[in-house]
């Protein structure tokens, strides 16, 4: 693709990066076949190719409009198009640039600003957990749309005693919403790690990975969270006290593994972020070499299971094959279903900011999964788990919860 960037974009870090990405696109259209929003809406402007064209116009000096912003907002950032693209177009990096440029030039309607600002503050607030617990008490009386956002409680259960007794030690991410919504995921992760001789802890000073801020028009606030996590984790890792940062929410894992990119122009943190990258692992990556030991601790095999690979696991991190292989080695009776590559519609806060599209994608995903008649649906991301559970009576959980359950039966 030929480009002619506007003078204000030339000789800037974002301009050079965007120009390099744009020039790779050859308009082949392969991305249309795997774009979830294009599958639902059938509008070229709601496809990766169409959005690339709109971002190119902005970078070449065309004033964006609210309509431009709507088309970019409808993108789930699933990166399915990157998996499909034969030219290696890094669409995810480009849409981050495009959204930032458009947000600087187009003021959102007041109700959108209020919603996004409230989400950013509430989801990372100490008030979120008690409010969420209160929501469970009044859940039956809530409107259906809100009721679906409140998961049924799953007790965390007992945590390992003296996890620091183990020679091997790892850090876990102090997620912003997962401890309130599904504390059973972290607890199950800690118990499974403990069972194979690995202690786990949370580092003081660490917190949200930054994804919520980043995707709600607050990229610099997100970078501050990235810097805080690097400061909390890197000394422990490089001193040898800790061997890895283990992430059991693939959305957070995908964001953390992009820290080096997001901080590449930060003179104080670019090199430090790059040093962190080799230490960050999804829980499946960490347990894959220990599959034999984990299986030996399991008292029975899990039943008939459908594994929904989150987009942040399969398209961002490329870990779908490894995770499916691990689950098979652990004895999961995995059932194939159609369109496993398509997004379920969760995508962080997307299910709140784009409820209609999100629900359509969820229902499409569940229809494909339920055709396989699974006893349980498992996934690797809290957002996907809660979103899918809102549309089905089939239990939906993190696969690590299932492993933990059959260890304790």
C-alpha cells in the first residue's frame, strides 16, 4: 500500500511505525473471512481492511469523524486478522495508533465519556469487590442485561500452607477484576502449582496489567501501570528469588507480553521492559513441561469438555496448540466444534460498550460449542468465561479449576 503521511505524522515514532505497517497491506481481503464484526455486519468499513483504509486517511491528514471512531470502536482487537494475513500486517499495533489519534481529534458524546470513565475507575477501584458481592445478593432482581454480568459465586477454597517452603517460586498477577468475580481461578492455580512443588505469591506494588485503561482511551495511564509492574517484578526475577511471572488470564498475559512494544520509546523503561519479557508465561506454558507430574496428582480424568481458546491466547500469544496439547495430556476429553478461531465477543469491556455485537458473537460461539454436547466448557480468560456463562447453563470455567477439582476429588 502506498502512503503519503501528513506533515504532523512524518518523523514521529508513531508515524514511522504506522507507515511501515500500512505498506505491508496488499488489500488481499483474506482478513474479511476471519473478522468477527465483518461476519456479523457485512460492512467493509467494519473489517480490518476497511479500518486500515480509514486509519491511513487519518494519518494522511483527513479529519476523522465520530463515524470513524465508531468503526474503530467496533473492532474487538482479537487479532484474528493477523493470524490470517499472508503479508504479516501487524493490525493490532496499527489500531492502537489509530484509536489514539482519533480520540485526540474526536470528542465522544457525553454518555460515552461517562461510561468509559466510570468503567476505568470502577473496575480498578477497591470498591469493585464489595459492589460485585452486593450485586450477587440482588442478582435475581436485576435487569437481564446486568444480571448476565454478575457471575454466581464459586468459593475460592483453602490456599496452600506455607507456599514459600518450595525451592521453586513464581509470581502471580494481581488482576483487577478476577479476584472479585472468580477468586476460584487464582486459588486453583496456587493449589495446582503447590501440588507440583511450586510456591506462588503476589508482589507488593504490582496490580492491573493496564489493558482496561489502554483500551478505554487512557493509554498513558496504562503505561504507568506497566511501569509499576516492571518495578515490582523485575528485581525479584533478576535476583533469582523468583523464576517467572505466571498469568492465568490470557487477556492480561497478552497485554504484559506487549510491554516491550508499548514502552519501546520510553528511555527509562524500554530496556527494562524487554528484560521482563522472557519471564512472563501463561499458566499453560509453565505447566506444559510438568504435565506428567500434574497428571499423576489428578484422581480422575475430566469429562467431555469443549475448550474455547480466547483470542488473546490463540491470536495474540499463539498458545492455542500448546494449551490444547497440555489438556489432552492431562486427560481432558476434548470435543471439537466449529469456528474455534472466532471471538466470543467478550474482549474486555467490549461486552459493555458494544452490547449488541457482543451478544451476537456470544450466541454464535455458544451455538457452535453446544453442538459438540460438552459437559463442561473451559477457557483461559476470566472475561470469556463470564461472558459465555451468561448465555448457557453448561458450566463454564477456567481449565485450571477443572484440574484442581479432579486433584481434590
